């Protein structure tokens, strides 16, 4: 199955227009990067990689990729445009593109870590690295950049980091 997905991506991926390309966010790119970092470079599943390198160090005990049957009662139901129930997505090798489920408590811990990181640990250094502008999103607006997964916007002396996303029936904006 994994090989079929990779072949399909290779056969079907096309740029919308000819270059030069300024910026285009890609969920497929994020998913493949997560897969490569975990499986190919570190020899473990994305879930194990995430658990060892992010969830355990940040004490995010209520953040997971799949909801366990015994925790189903705690889970929120996602709905579509016409209030139809939407099942949780399973993105297979592209799970780094957005399948995490969490609680508001864990989300607040994650955001607090992002805001308060000063570089005292390897994880804090990595977090600060993700906040650094890497690429100007629009050459006409040099104050709007992207870091490693975070959108970075300057307003006067302040820099704001944000990211939003959606999967079937759910939306988030940090």
C-alpha cells in the first residue's frame, strides 16, 4: 500500500503554474517530511518518533494519533458542511500532515512551551529554530514569512507565529 501511495504521488503531483515559485504550503510535503524524518532517518513509526521526541518531553499525555476505544467517550465528533458526521481521518504515511488529537490542557501546554522556550534544552532550541523566518511568503510583503511549519508575521517590534489547519470536521488556528 505504501509503495502505491508513493507511486500515485509521483505520477499525479503537478505544479499549478510554471515558476518562479514564491511560496506554497503543502500538506503532502509536511506529511512526507514527517515520514522521512521518522521512518527513513530514525527507523521508527511516526507515532513512536513523536512520542519519544515531542509528546513525552513536553508531558503531553492526552495527545495521540488514534483515539483508543476506551477513550471514545471523551472524543469530539467532527461535522461537515451539512452537519453530517465525519469520521476521523487516517492519512497513513502522511499522518504528520494532521491527525493528532488532543485536549485543551495539552494544547495549552504546547502553546506555553512555544511561547516560553528560551533554549535551555535541546527541545527548546529546536522549537526556537522553528520560529525563525526561512522564506518570504510574498515578495510584496516582506513582513510575512514562514519558519519551519510556523507562519511568522512582524507587526512593529513584535513577531507573531501562527499556524492553522483542518481535517474532516475539525478546524484549528494557533
